[in-house]
C-alpha cells in the first residue's frame, strides 16, 4: 500500500503539470454560438428584377437563402408562371453543366405584398441560386437589373415590358440592364443606361463573373424615330372622288375629332379610314415613347423595332369581347383602346358589335383613360385615341344607294340604327354620309390630292391649337376642349348663334351635340386661318350631324 501511494501521487502531479503547460501554450478558443453556426451555414444572395403592373414598374429584389436541408420555399406573391420557373431553371442548369442546389432553399421576392406575374424572373432567380450555392461569384450582382425567361436549354426567351423596365432601371441608378437579345433594341432606347442583350444563361454567367466582355447595345433614338415618321403604304391619292368625305376626314384629323361614316357596301368607307393615319400630325418623341411602352407591355413590338414612330391604327373585329377592348383579364393587359393610344381605333360595321361592348367606350371617349378595378388589382391605362367608325345605313345595306333598291322599311332602318345608343353618337363629333362613286366617274376622275398636301394643312391647324392651349395641361387639340374653353375660344357671333339655335330645335340635338358642333366649327375656322368662328364654319359643322335628324330613316323613301 505504501509502495503504490507515491506512484499515484506522482501521476497526479504529472497530469497537473501537463494541464498547466497546455493552458499556458494553447490560445483561447472562442465559444461556438448560434450566430456563428448561422454565419457558417447560410448563404444569402440578392439579385434585382422588375414587376410590371399596368404602366407602373416596381423594382423587385430576389433574395435566395441556402441552408442545410432538402426543402424549397417560395415567398413573395408570385403567380403560377413565377413558381413554375423552378422547373425551367433546374432543367436549364442541368443542360449547362450546373446542378440545382440540393439543400434547403428559401426564395423571397420583395416587396412581398406586390403581385409578380410572368416568366421574366427566371434569369435573375437562376443567377441568385448559382451565386448562393457558390457556383459563381456574385460580386457584381448589385450593379445590374435583369429579366428573361429561360428555356430548358438555357436560352433566353423574350419578355414583355422591356422598355418600361429599362426606364425603371435608369431611375433606380443601376449601371446596366440584362435582357434577352430579342428585347435589346427595345430597351436600348433609354439613354444613360447600359443595356446588354444575351442569348443564353451561360453568356450572362460569363458576363457577371468577368470571364467575357460584352458591349452594350447603342441605339440612335432620334434617327430611328425620324426615319420612319412618314413611311405609309396607303395614300389619299388613290381615292378618286368622295371630296366631301375627304374634307370630313381632314377636319377630323385637324381637330382630333371622332368620326363615323355611313354608306352602302363598296362606297369606300374602310379604304378611306385606313388612309387617315397618313394625314395625321406626326408623333412627338414623348408620345412615341408612351405609345411604345404600352405596346411593349402587351408584347406587340417586333424584334427589329425600337420606337413606334407612326400613329397606331387598331381595327378590332366586331366579335371582340369587352375585356379585349378595354383591357384587364386574369393577368391584366392593355386592351385595344389603349393600344390605339395617340392613334386611331377603327370600328368597321359598328352596329354588328355587341351593344354592351360599345357602351363601355363612352367613358374612355370622354376621360381619355380607363381604370380597371378588380378584386385583386386596380390599373389605369391611357387611351387618348381618335374613334373612327363605319356602318351600313340599313340591314340590307343599300339605303340611299342610287344604283340599288333598298328593301328595308323605315321601322327596320330605325331598329338597325338604334343598335348604336344616342349617348355614344353624341360623343362622335362628325357624322358623314357617303355614296358610291359611279364607274364612269371613277374612270374619268384624276388621282386624288396626295396625303402629304392634306397633312400640311392639318399640321398648320394643329400648330394654331397648340399655341392656343399651351397654358393648359393635357389639352392639345380642339376635340379636348372643356366647356369653359368652348365659350372662350369657339363662341359664335349673333348671326351664327341664331342659325345654330334653329338647327338644334329642328334636329332635336342634345346639349352635348351643341358642344360638339362648336368644337368642329372651331377646327374648320383654324383650317381657314380665321380667328373667329363664323357662319360658314357653323353651317359646315351642323352638316356633320346627319344621324341626329329625326327624319333620317324616312328620307329618300
């Protein structure tokens, strides 16, 4: 017992010395906390894109967090197309030699209370996933906004709204914008912003990581705009005869007035309506940019176009639905009236349209914008368009035709005309009757006046109106005058007022028709270079209210 005690004591001292030596030599190890574990295990990456809602564009921050696990979580109020992007991204990564991260992934699209729609978020989400998984370096991600749909092979498909997204990227002071190559000319219209058109996801990765250099797309905006301003396929020189109708179209173009043509089949209604854009004043650069944004959001721009430089001409079929006409839908899109913004909406065979569909035009014709309110969204689209319509005068089409006999009774004619409501007709400033030109007159008639000559008179009249309304915001032509402006600029003299009073009593015109007549008379005076509205101007303007006559269905019977 005594022999063993010293050995135990010696061993204990030895261990004590070892511990003392280790404590003296080894550095202190900091304690492992929950924060340390989170920092080691988590990778958080942000990329930037944009969400288009109507004409409003909001910057969207795509946050990707990867931690150990096997789940995929998505937050941020994305629609089905956004959520399906995971499958497209996984296939694109696999095709291009990258594995989809097999860990716990959380994707958040901020702001989380803003609806995100469409497939344009595929590209920024794929880049964020690769950077969070440390497959690529993400040092430059904060300098660029990017949009693009991914094909399963990794190629970038075109998206809608590239132009307004580019405008938003410049406003947010991003260095550049990455878009599919099909959208690059459209987005490069915006100056002071580097716009890169990419064909594949691999090209985007090489650019972001600095492995390849790409040059931004440069578009000479003014050259693109002015080169195409006066390129028209149709011209009024092709129209022989019909001088009264061409005069009515000239007045409509000069003042921005709505117009309807009533005549038998084959009298040239559609032919002349399609030539109306050739005599309208050219778009300003600001109008062109606004119009192009709407067409960009609707996906109506061709790949080789950057700016719309001619006024749009939209001619929907009479079977069009209410939603297609005014806009909206599950995924809200501009309707035909907004696609005709700063241009013409042509309704051929007006009575054949659904009556309820026509009635929704009444408010946009007055307010020049349309607000679409649904349970999940409320969007306002501009729709400052010129409404041009054509129609037959009766069900058989030959009422008033000197070469064909009409078989319709006055009651049938009146019933046919009643398909167009009085309030809608009141909003149409010019109502013009048209009769077919006989063959002998067509063969003998000289070519008509070219569009260029008519356009010069129209532009001169518009310049007078621009000078007149320069102090008023949003008023550019006579058709947009308010009641106060009508009394200020279109007040007729005593003799003209007496004649107008008699015409209104005989034709039972409404108060709105009275205002329309004065607006048209003001435009006719501008075409004549007259400072005041005179009797001949009032007389011609009254002559453009043919459908308001109570005996219209009985005339010529």
